[in-house]
């Protein structure tokens, strides 16, 4: 059996283009087949019912673009980044609560849960919550040349953390 080569995307694709590619189906669906000339306006319409947004992996790339677009479209929404490092400052003038969490580590996810719950419930806000499970990792090269540990960490972030966080938030998501 020949080794399997995996590749990701070219590094030259900007995060804004990727965000557009991922958001285009939503723009089309929400616009009943017509592309809205104002994506920020369309995002604002889609975000209208939500009082809080939690983004995993909002430190860089697509996740940071999600935060930037959401913050620009709806500056009054409460934004939370759940990842290992802070996303830094955004020029648009909105704030992002950063909750440090290594999504590869089940204990770190459990320890950060109190901070996530506090974020969700602050101010007595009972509006719906939007969860964007964006965090993800990948690798390239021969399989299993990187070792089982590398592949286990990929599964932990890309699958297990998504299921874990969604399961923890599901009662709140249903109530709202």
C-alpha cells in the first residue's frame, strides 16, 4: 500500500476569500438566490437574533476573519474567542472576550467551561447564542510518518472538541 499524501490549501489564499467561500451559501440562501451587494449588511441580518457569538480558533485565519466581520456587522454583539492565544486588537472598535483554552486537551476544555458559562450568562441576556466551531488543525506528508500522537491531536481538535463544546452548550442553545 502506497503512503497517502495529504495537502491543505495554497498559502496565498487570503482569509477574506476563504470567509467569502464559506459564507457564500448563507448569502445565497438568505437572499433567496440573489447575492446581496453588501455582505456586511447580509451578515448583520443573519446575526440579528443573536446576542452572543462564541468562535473557536479566532486567533488567526478564518476564525479571526469571522470575528472581524461579525464585529463590523454587529458591534453590539458579545463576542468570545475560545483558543490558545489572544486574537489581538481589532481596528473596528468592538471588544472580544478571550478565554484561553487548548482545545486538544480535555482537561483544559473542562477548566475553561466556567468562563464560557459566565460569558453566556453575563448581564442576564437570554438572547440566542451562535457557536462557530472554527478551530481546526491539519498536517501534510506521508501517513503515518508524523506519528500517532500528531494524528490523535488532529482528531482531538477537529472532532472531539467540537462534540464536547457543542454538547456542553446544547442545553443553553435549546433554552434560548
